[in-house]
C-alpha cells in the first residue's frame, strides 16, 4: 500500500513538473514575440533604407528608432542584407537585386 502511494505520488509529481515546464516555456515564447516583431520590423526598415539609397538618394541618413531597436545593413549592388535587433533578439532579411525591375515612379524633372 505504501509503495503504491509513493509510486502514484512520483507519477503525479513528474506530470506536474512537466506541465509546469511546458507552461513556462510557452509564457517565455509569448513574451519574446513582441521583441521578435520589433526586430523583424527593424530588419525590414534596413532593406527599405538600402533600397531608397540605391534608387533615390545615397546620402539619406540612417533611421533612428525610439524603441531600442536597430539594424545593420549591407548593399553590394546585387544583394541587400539587413539584420534587425531588439534587445537580444536578431532577425534578418536578404534581398536579391539581380534581375529585379523597379516599380518606382519616375522622378520629376
């Protein structure tokens, strides 16, 4: 009888520990979603900034975010790479310019 109670207690304790761990990991993942979204938008801004510089104004200054996000971007004329960051989360985009056509309207004379 005592052995049965100990085994049942161990099974219940193990199950509750696993459920607690899964709940904790889901809560942590849900909290990182907002950081991830901010990093993605920062990376997208880096791509847009490089495209603007490439097609319009090479001297246009780098955008500054007010939410502690930032991006690093590289444009070698064929590929644009942008890595957005927010706190400790990084997200990246890469865009190939080879063979791409522009849909930007013509500049007024």
